[in-house]
C-alpha cells in the first residue's frame, strides 16, 4: 500500500513537472524572458527535452529508492527536479531578451478589495479561541493522545493531553492560520501589478484574487481541522484527505485561471530561476516565473522577518527536543 | 488615464512622475475630488521606491494640485489660478521647450516630426 501511494505521488509530481513549462506565460521560458516564439525553435525544444529527461530520470530513481525501502526518495526526486530546472534555466539565459524599461499605471483603475475583508481573514482565530474555551470546559473528553501529523501510514505524531500540550497545539494552528492569511493579504496588497490595463490586467486580477481565496481557505481549514482533531478525534484522518483533495483542486483551478503577464524585473534578479532578489523592487510578493502562484522577494527585509518568525520557533523546538 | 515612466531615461523618475501627473491635472483628466493611488500601491506598481512617489505627491501638493491626508491618501483639489506668469518664467519654459525639441532631434527625430508633435500638443492645449 505504502509503495503504491508513494509511487503515485512521484508519478503525479513527474507528470506535473513534465507539463509545467507549457503552462507558463509565453514570454517566459524556464524563468527567463525570451521571445514568445523561442519555445518553438530547435534550441527551445532541445532545452525542454533535456529538462524532461532529467525529471523522469529523477522519478525513476526515486521509485527505485522506494523499492529499496529507503526514505530518501522524496529528497531524491526534489533534487532531480531542481537540477532539471536550474540546468534548463542556465541553458535558456543566452537567449534572453532585455526587459521593458517603461512602466505604465492606469490611475483610474478601481482599487481592489481583499476578498471577504478582515472578518474573513481573522475568523479562524475567533474559531480557535472558541475551541480553546470549549477544550478547557471538556478537557476530560479530549483524546489522551492528540494526533498532530499524518503520513502515508496515518497519524505518526501525537501530543499528550495536557493543558500545555493543547495550548501549544492551538497556538501552532493559530500561527499557521495567520501565516496563510498574511500571505493572502500580502499577495493582494504587497505585490506589484504588472498590467493595469486591458485583458492582461483582468487575467492578473483574477489570478491574484483566486490565489488569495485559496490561501484563505487553507487558513480556515487550519481552524476547522483543529476542531475535528479535538472534538471528533475519530474523524481526524479526514483532514489530510481533504488537504490532498484541496491541493489538487487548487492546482487545477490556478492552472485554469492562468498566471498574469510576466514581471518586468531583470533576469539577473531571478537567482537560478527560482529565488527572486531585487532590492529595487519594494514588493514583497511576486508571481513565480516557473511554477504556479507567488513567491517572496528575498531583498525585502520583511521577507526575512516573516521567515525568522516562522523558522526560529521551529528550530528552537527541534533543538529542545 | 495612464502614468508612464521610463526607468532607463536620463530624466529622474521623480521628475517624470511629477511631470506626468501634472499633464493629467492640467488636461483635466484628473479632476478635483479624484483620489490618487496610495503611495505604497503606486510605488509597487511602478517598481520605484516609496519615497519617490511620496516626494512627487508632496511637490504637487505644494503646487496646490493635491491635498495629502494621512489616512485617505492624496486627493485632487480645485486649484486657484495662479497669478499671470512672469516674463522671466516664460523665458525659462521657452528655454526648456527648445531644449526638449533639440533633444528629440539629437535622438534621431526629424525636424518635421518634432514640429508635428509640438503642433499636436498645441492643439490638445487649445481643446481644453
């Protein structure tokens, strides 16, 4: 069973990586700004073929590693995918075209409103606060071991039923929920609009809105999952299943909606085609050049503040363990 | 109603922003009561520093075109007509216009196309 599930995951990821270059904006090829016709040229096709060969080789290697019952299969696949992407990016760079230096903004464009406003953004925190009160009143009804992590074999990490343990769990859910809500807000208010006029602007707006909505759904899910885990522990396994279905639904929806037009940043700001570092850009979020959704501007100090706020507690916890 | 800036131009971005917004204000495309985008929003969309946008808003506010409020941002206000332009000021603008025309020709535009552009500009001004 484990082998079937993990093989299905690797194959699904490989299929996704196989088709991903075709779903990207026509002016971008492996995160490099190129002539839209470049992908149809001999050089463009050769780069794509090489990328796909490396991706599938990584997938086969990952499946073989699984067969040997070694746990490195995920890391192996991710490594292979990154090698394929970086290699394709490097090979595309000589065909890059210079970025447009003219920026235009339509001053009459109506202001965009965050979907649902602050009520939708902070409702999960209200829900978790209510859950904390409920858990305090029904402490004896809570399961002795509360599942907090699920793997392919089911729940694999638990916390003991103590006041500190429950508080820690709810705090973790609140933190994760706030993080997703913050990223949704950031995509809306802290990212650059590439197009402010015409159909390209409509596509960009729609994609941004859908992204923010998806992240808000994940933020709400954190609170709902906490309720199920504490109040209905027998059905807690439903959570991870819902997450898997949600991830697929999110991917399909975002692919269908299309990413907005490309950014105007120089190619040199996209390190290895994945990491965006542009000190001249005041935005914190920017649409990915390869992949679906948004990524951080690592030259923005707030990116590092958010990363530290998330990573430092995790590191402290790991060290203390 | 578009604000356009060229990041590679020799004219500073701040100057381009002030000039571009002033054209929209003089032409009546931006009317009293119109709200300008917040400083952060415009800075991110243009890919320039927040201070550049804030400074250009302040310059236009000092000229009497905008009112800047901490919460509501920059709003276009009715501007009192300034006193009749003085002769030396007119001379300065004449000098700048000649300079611009010379720059266009230096960049390869024909004399005819420069004249055409200036005529088109004069017609636009007359229409308002």
